[in-house]
C-alpha cells in the first residue's frame, strides 16, 4: 500500500490541475455516479496521510489508492495503459493543446462531499506526518495519541492512522531499525518522541523523490535497512534479518515485520511475535 510520501508526491504531480476547468466527469462508482464537476474549476489538490483530495468548486473528490490504485495522465484520445474496466474516475480538463484526461484506476475508494464537510471526513485520522506545520502542534498531538496506549506495541501504534497519518509498513520497519527497537516493544518502553522524529525526517526527505531511500544509498537493493530483507545480513552488524507477524487491525501485508535480532533485540517482557 502506498505510504504518505507517495501520496504527497502524487498530489505534487497533480498540481497542474489547479486553475483548469473540468469539461467531462465520469465517476464509475454507483453511490457517486451522478456527481458532476463539469463546468467547475479545480481549486486545490492535496494529500492528507494516505488520502488524496481534489476540490472542484464547492465539492471535494476524496480517493484512496489502497493496494492497487493509480492515477494516469494523458492527452484525450491516447490509449489507456490499464484496462477500461478498472477505471473508477475519469476527468477531462481544459488545456490549450487539447483536453487532458485523468483516470483513476482500481481506486480503493471514491467519495464526493461538500468542501464544508472536509474536517468531518478527516476527523478519524491523526496528524499528517508530512504536514508542513507538523512542528506546530502535529508532533505533540501524535505523541499524545501514541502514548495514550502505553502497553501497545510501538509497531502497531505507528501503523494506526488514528495516531499519525501517513506511516506504512515500509517506514514502520525502517523507523524501528534506526531507533534500535523491536516493533513489538511496548510504547511505554520506547523513546516515542525520537521514533516520531525519525519518521518525520525520513518521510520528509523522501516526499518528492521517485525512489524511497532510508539508508542514504540509492543503488538498487541498498536503499533499505530491513524492509523486505528477510534472511539477508544486517547492514550494520551482519546478523540475518528476521521476518514475522505483528498483530493489529491491518491487512495481512501490514502485519509483517522485519528486524535485526542484534540491533533490535526483543526484551524479555516484550510480547512475542508469530
């Protein structure tokens, strides 16, 4: 599933939409099939955690990529790179060289609501870790929310979008490695402020980069410390990276954790992994 930096970068890529008029709207989701932005101008495109928002006039289009979603941008008439049956949103925007076609394929969900209801639609989410104003309240609020469940595993707390919006499985693995803690370590036994600071620093550094890097090395296969490296030697100590599952209200892929047994030891009083 794309993480917050991917959606931030997507929103940045879609800024060309701002100021353009919609000349065709086709939303292929039954509940919102009658929604129509035609004749309105896109006034804003932005990300909040793993969520993407576009405002057209007084309405907001809210989408989430989930596991399979993507947005395609091309000139009207160009052949689609993905099957037509996967399209959930099709928008045509004005351009001096001919309409631009924007297609949202296999989107995890699509919603349309009045812009005045935006606050209600993000009320269930914690602070966005990539908010430019993160230091002005977001950090403290995310810290408060995570610390409110001291016995919860830090790895589970980091993925809970109600605590902090934007962190996904890859960053969870890399953050815990850099912090030197096992993902199953209870929140109470961690330096939560340091953990959040590491997460913000990593994600902010990657927010506009097409390649996600946490090691500082961009060579293929060397950009991550532990994520996806089961059985491979730790880049710090040479110990074989381990893989297991950590409980939580997430999908199967998000339950998977990676860690170095030497650099991230599981303390005797920490809960076991499976």
